[in-house]
C-alpha cells in the first residue's frame, strides 16, 4: 500500500513544466521549495513513516521471538544486505522530505505541519540509533556531500529530543491552518503533543542505564506534565484498509492468499501465551488464527514432529509444537526450507494485521479473508506507556507504583486489542463465538490480571519483579519489534527465552550491521566489527542475551 500511494503522492507534488524551459540540471521529480504542496508532502511523509516503522520493527520481532527468524545463526539474521531499503527510505525519503517541509511550514506559520514533521523525524532518528548505533546526521541530507560521517548515537538522541521539544512548541503555537489531511490524529494538537512526550519517555527510559539521574528527572517531569498517551483515542497507530489494488491499502503483514498464510509465527511466543498463566491469554484468538485445530501428524507438513528436542533445550523450552490444539509455527533461528504447509501453519489474526479471528473454524485462509488486512501498526499504545512507567518506577524510583502501573498496562492492552478487532468486519464473529461458548470478556481479563499481580507479588527481588513487567510488556507488544528489541537489550527480559535450534548460533545482535549500500557507496563508512557492538545506551553484560 505505502509504496503505491507514495508514488501517487510524489507524482502529485511535481508541477507541470514546459519542455522548452526545463533545466536539464534539475531533477523534475525532486521535492523542492518551489514545487511543493505542503499537505501532499506531509501525507507522503506520514505514509513513508508507516513503512519505515514496519521495516525497523521486523528484525526486532524476529530476534525477540515474536516471529520466526529464518536464519540458523545470528550473523546471517542481521546481514548487511537486509537493510538497504530501510536505510534509503529513512535518508533519501523521510529525512530529506522533512528537511524540505519544516522551513516551508514555519515560514507560512503552519506550525502543526512542522510539529508533525519534527515528531516523525525524531522517531526516525531514535529508530536508526536503536537499530544501527552511530549513524550519519550532521553531514547527511546534504546534496554536496556524498560521504557523510557518522554522529555518535548519544548525539543523535539529543538531536531527536530537541526535535520533540521543538515539535511541542510548534503544537502550542497559533497556526495559520491545520493539515487538510492527517493520517494519524486528524490534526489533533493534543494527541500529537502526547505522542511527542511519549517518544521522549521512550528515549529517556532507554538512556536510564547510562544516565540514571538525568532519566529519573526527565521522566518525573513528563509524568508531572500529564501529557503522555493515556486514553484509547490517543494511541499512536497507523490504520490500514482492505483494498487489494490501485492502491493496495492492506497491512503489510496480513499475508493471506489463496495458497495460505505468509510468515511463520513463533512457537515460543504462542506457547507462552497458551501455557504460562495456567490458562490461555485472552488476546490469543485475536493475535493468531489457526488454519487447523489439530496438530499435524504428517512429517511432510512439519518435519520436526519426528525430531527429538535439542539437547541444549531445557525441559521448559517449547519445541516444534507449542500446544496440542493446532498452534504451530517455527522455533527460534529455524532456517529450514518451506514445505507445502501454507494452509496449515498458524497465521496472523485480526490484531494487528487485520486477519481472521480464531473461532475454532480450523479452515485455511484465503485472499481477502477476515478483516482483509484492515489492521494497524501499534507504534505507541497507551498500554506501552504504562509498561514503560512501571519499569521506570521499579528501576529508577520515578513517580507511581510499579504494581499499579503494571495492572493498568495489562488492562489497557486487553481493552485495545479487543476494541481494534471489534471495529473490523470480524466483530459479529467475535461476539457470536463468545456468546456460544459462554466467554465473558471482563471475567477473562480479571482472571488474567489477577494472575499477573499474583506473580508480581510472589517475586522476591526487583530483578524478578522486572521480569514480570517485561514479560507482560513483551506479550502486549505483538506487532511492534522496535520496542521489544529495545526492551530485551535494556533489561535482558523476558528471562530464559527459547534458545536457537543450533547449539552455537553465535552471539545475540546488540545492533544490526550497516546496510551494504551504505558501506559500498560511502568512502567514510566503516562496517562495525560484529553484531556484539552495542548501541550507546546498552551497557549491559556481554553475555546477558541469547
């Protein structure tokens, strides 16, 4: 969807020029101060940002066992060839277009436009640092410099935080007009202010390992300000449609076709949701759709059913079949070939990808099934904010009760997952299934929350309590690999993640390799020494992660 809409929007940005007046030294397709419709440009930035988020989310989802990582060793999982388009979209599209938009907007007193652009730029910069470490910025986006040097990740974080402060100032100013179309918040200055503050919360929480006092003071100030994302209408999401072509507006992870499902789900994630509380997580039917409600017995469909659990797996580690009722995908770092199992393996459900709600139908997916791809990108949900505040209260002593914030976070996650699903075409199926099976949603949620709090109260150390918070955050983050990757590197939690299938997969990536295109084309670019190079805020022990 994004790519096709982006091309259409960019085409609209380009004004007609007489061939006799065309300067052959100018690129007629380039966005410049003289040929820009600022509303079209802002929408193009917003569309590209949704694709950017999906791209930077993918490796984190796989490394943290939300999705299958289709490589046998970690080095290959974060290969330089994986990130060329991610890098290009960030620099050649997003950061370039934002650099063009901001002065145009501010000179015309279009402060909401400028604030949105600054907020998105800050998020992109934070994501680049969190993914790659040191990245170009001060010398980047300069048409006269083809070989920009990197800036320290800590410096780029400061740039992003300044952008967020400037964005908040933009939203507080009297604007000449609002954007004609805002794809996230319909030009709500309050919602955008809360998003900017919530991005600041994320940045300061990441920095708590290297600047404890600074993070504590900054997070307390954010709490006191009362302008963080806190209600459902303030959730920072990108909403997709169900249109198949011209343009394709579906969620990029929807993946349904007449030959079955797309990606492999993670056995570890599904097993945790099914078993870890002693009853099934209420969100499971929303997250996943089973194409069969019976486990396969044909080795041609699932080769591992005849294999023994690897010797380096513990008794509690999930392997091959995480449940006995048809939930199955792949184990961590499984790079086997793909058998004809497209109409058997577990698929994305209605949340967040806009697929099918699991009502025990046990039938194969097909093109257009379920909500048809009308899902969301969960960029910053209100539950995420409460999980971050719970971690901050426990580790930094910031304002608030970690236990109460944990409870609030879980309750908000449950509510938002269900609300998103009920807003789709799957709504009647959900309510009918629940009525027929005597499922009372509030009762299921209360039971789950009580178990989480019981686990929290039973924890005897802050480390154990942090594991409860982080595990619940991980389970609420489905669809967001940016924050799950940050969480895992920041805390080392959830503890005891499923091991790789190989006994020696190499070291867990503390950052990913720079893209091949950047290394090959930039004379000043140097590839990092290895995947163990951490980002600036990660000073945890070298052997913390696996």
